[in-house]
């Protein structure tokens, strides 16, 4: 499994979210396993997304696709996103017992 971190600004979060949600099945078809969306505390249109993807190869192919570029433009993504492909090295999960 690979993690993909994407950071970009959108013109309008609400409009972007509708477009994002409508692409759920399309992203899953290309290997998305999970996604978390974060907004900057001072700018609701400045987004960071963290995806879990089936493989690095599928994630890279998806990110490079013309279809994704068109969907992002249609959703109001401003400029080129920052994209990082990450592998988890260490994770700590806290519980009430800690």
C-alpha cells in the first residue's frame, strides 16, 4: 500500500466537494482505498488530502492521467497540486489506556 499526499487550493470548497464526492467510484476503480480531507485552519479552500492507494504504480498512473487533470480543473482546483508518494515507516495509535 502507498500513501498519496495532495495539497492544493480550490476556488470554492463546497463546489469542489460535490465534484470530489461524485468521483468516488471512479477513484476506487483506479486503486483508492481510503481518503482523508483536511482544510487549513485559516483558509477553508486550502486543502490537504491523504489517500491510501493499492500500489505505487496505480497511484502514479492515476495522478498522471489526463482524466484527473480535467476533473480537477472542472472542480475548481487552482494551479498545479503538490503531490507526494509516501510509505509509512512508523505509526503510533494512542488509546485511553495509555
